[in-house]
């Protein structure tokens, strides 16, 4: 995860020490939101995601960042590839989440 849009649409860059990810496979997605694991169904449109409920030590604000990231994932309607980046966007084309190939 490189960046995500918060609830007002501002892009938030994820600290380098936070390892969040996504994996798409056979109509499902799963990954880490920095602390907890999440999973859901979706291709272009991503619906509600189920998460674990771990208490995580880590940088201040990690759980708030995780909640905002998961909310942005729930608003995804389209996607595009830009080099090594996967950009997940809202229906209006606004960038919501950006991942870099690992």
C-alpha cells in the first residue's frame, strides 16, 4: 500500500514501516490492512470487507489509518494500472487507494 484517500478525499501516504497489501484471486480479495487481515469478494467493485480484530502495537494512529484505508477500499468502483502501481478509484475516477507491486 502506497496511499489511500481519507473520508474527505485527501490522499494519505502510508508510512514505510506499515506493510499493508491486497491480493486478488478467483473473484476474491484478501490482504493486510497494516495490522489486521481482511477478506472480501469483488472484482472491480469491492463490497464490505471482513477483518480480524487484533490489538496491534505499532506507530501511533495505526488503527485509525487502518479504518480509513478499509473505508476507502469499500468505495472502489474502477481500477487502472500505471507501471508497477495498481490504482483503485471511485466511480467518478478519484484515486482512492494506490498499491505498488512488491
